[in-house]
C-alpha cells in the first residue's frame, strides 16, 4: 500500500507522458503526493529532474524518495559552487538511472561540457599502463598540492611506493600502492584515520572543474539523456529570486518566440508577469529547443490541456484530537481509506494505542482496517479523489518539524589526521602496542625493494620504533591530568619488556573492578522494591506522541523498563 496509494493518479500522468507533447500540464500535487507519483512514473523513464523552490524542500524531497527504496540513484545538489557540483556530475555520469533533485538555482550555473570534463580526467586501473612517475607528473599538471596528509580534494602525498590523492570527482581519497611501476592495489581510505577501507579496481583522477571555468559553458541538461523535468508554475517568485537577477554566458539570441510562449505558459498571463518571464528566460543557461525530454508542469489554474490529478491538500488537524476523529470518521463514511503515517515503529504503536483508547468508534475503524496506522515517514498527507484515499501524517497532526538527516561529506582541512600533523619533534606520544615514546620526526626507510615514510619514535635505552603512516591511528599525543607546570616529563617505556603490557593489564583490572561495582549496584537496584506508577492515561500517550524529537533506542528502552 505504501508506494502504491495513488496508482490511478500516476497512471493518468504516465498516459500523458506517452503522448507527443513535450510539455505536460498537471494540477498541483499537494503534500507528499509528488514523491509517491514519482515512484510510479520512474518505472518507465531512466532520468528525472525535480526542481524545488528552496533548499529545505529539496532536502525533504530527497529524504522522502530515499525511504521509498527506488532502483534509481537519488542525487541532491544543494551547493552550487563548481567543486561541489563536480562530485555530483561524477555520480550522474556513472549512473544510467537516477533522480536529480535541486532548486532553480541550478539552471543559472554554467558548467563545462561533458566532453571537456572527460578530457580533463584520466582513468587509473590496477595493473594499468600509467607508471609511478607518470601519475606524479599528471598530479602536478592538474595543479594538485603535495602535503603530508591528504585531507581534502586537490591534495596528494607520497610515502615511498605509496601515492595518496583525493580526486575532485571522488567522495573519498584513494591510495595507490606500487610494486615498481606496477599498480598493485587501489583502495579508498578514511581521511580522518588515514586507514584504508574499500579495495577498488579503478579510479578517475580529475582536474578541478574551476580549471575549466573559462571554457565554453553549458547547463546540467548536457549531462542528461531525455529526462523528465518536474517544475511548478506557481513558483514564479522563487524563480525570480534565484534566476532573474543573474546572467551567465547566455544571450537573448539563443531564444526564439516559442521559448517566450513557454515562459508565458509557465509563469503567468499578466503583462507584468510576461515581462518577468522574458527576463527569466533570457537568464536561463540553456536553450529549451536543445533540451530533449519532457516537462511536467504543475499548473494552478484549470485549462483544457491540464491533466487533473485529483490530489487535494490534507485537512488541518491542529493537534486537536476531536478534529482528527471527526475528519477520520467523515472520510471513512465517504468510503475513503484513511492512512495515518508515522516516523518509526515506536510512534506507530503509540498512535494505535492512543486512537484505540480515544473512543470506541475510532477503535472499531482501526479494527476493521478502514483506518490504518503505518510506519512511513513522509512529511505531508493529502487527499486522492481518484483513489479515494486520505493520508495524514504524524508530522501534520502534531505540528512537528520534518527530519531531514542528510549526511554531509567532510571536505575540510582539519581532521583526526591533523592531530598527528600537530605533533612536533620532541613531543611525547603513546603507541597502543609499545607505550610512551618520544617523536623525533618522519623518516623514509627501506623494506625489501620498497621505501616507505614512517614516524620515528624513541624509547628508553635507545629503543626505536618506525610506524608506517597507514597505522597513524595507533599513535596518540601524550597527555596527563597530573601536569602542574605544563612540562611533565613522563618515563619512556622500555621495548622488549613486559612493562607496558603490565601497565595495560593494571588499567584493564581497574576498569573491570569499576564495571563489577556498577553491575552490583544495578543488581541491588533491580532487586529492591520499586514504586508502582499508575498506567498511562490518554493524555500521557498524547503528550508522548506529540513530542518533537524521536526517542533514541536507549530512551525507548528506559521508558519500557519503568512502565
């Protein structure tokens, strides 16, 4: 039921897309209906471009589509500097099927053409033809910067037979390990710990897209093949804000009367709106005649060409259970299926309990499946008159903010590896296996036929340990709470003795003793007689269900333990 609740509405749009028309006008898709309609039409098309009025709504759309487990890769462009876009272009070029989500800001960004971008990159493969020296020359040619550690795109480091670099087109840095001039392995590595992660067979070494900004620029459409483009007529003000005041490598000579007619249909009918439409079109960095694919345009006002999708906004509840109950009852009496969605399973159970106890009539509707509560974290509900379905979400019922947890790729010049870089000659360090030593600098050593750069650490009685930079996570800068003058001189550990192991054993013993005391404390607490609280009232359940923040697993477990 989840992804197929408005199949009839989506089928109407699918039928329209099979026509010869390039522009398909539809009635507005309210609430989260767009996400669900997309799941149906994407079955027949490989590439889809969705425009949102602002970054926040683009992020929400990205989250909604991500939870629907589509086969298509979902790509969000929310940063419009060229380097951020370059990584996304790499995703686009490597994906045959994808959904691209962005704001109208993307239309005014001039992007080097696909051919130019491909010419500025080279593929490096395990056992490939490029030698050690050729790759170093290529890195210098592309203006990559050499550093001790690779922590951001555009940097590389050399440690004997190992070359680390972070290509502008990659999400993570890569490590090339050579056997002579032969590439033995290619691995991604974590820029924070500097430790290798995933083994791969090939990687693209790309120039910064900024190096190509003086080339002839094009638009995002040059990277797409017959896409379906979703836009909204009523977002006139947003388009004006995003695009109307800027121009980038375009001129009115690229646009003919058909484009202005399209802009008029797209923007509005008044003279003022038509003038603004012309201004917007002149600043779009692509020519509509050269854009293959189809446009789906949400049109606010009815017209003979408009496909009526039958999607209406969900009624407002305003955290009022009396209004909620009456709304559910009214639509149920109209033979509508009523679906109430929640963000997680715990919230789903809370809502079921809450509705069952609110009154007998609502409990009967739940029992008969005329009203269902499901875990399906979309933001906004809607009414589908075509399919006779009402969807309400707990975000709307309780006026809660929609959670858009989108991981941010860290591309900053500060990371855990920087704490290693901050260690100076003469600093005391602690190695996980060998104990307290003194760092005396980096030194290149020869192991077999290979050379590798290593940390040199001195220990008591002249002992020396060389730490391969692949294992930097084993070394920490020494610190002690016992410092008085800030110049505490710790005793260096002695290699080849049990001293450091004994120290670790004593530390583990103290930890076990502390753990034993905690276990005994919890055992006494569990055995003692507790206070029996009364069962939750409906007001308590309503309060819990309306809470803005999602319980952590520990919070949920603690709640269960005391009830």
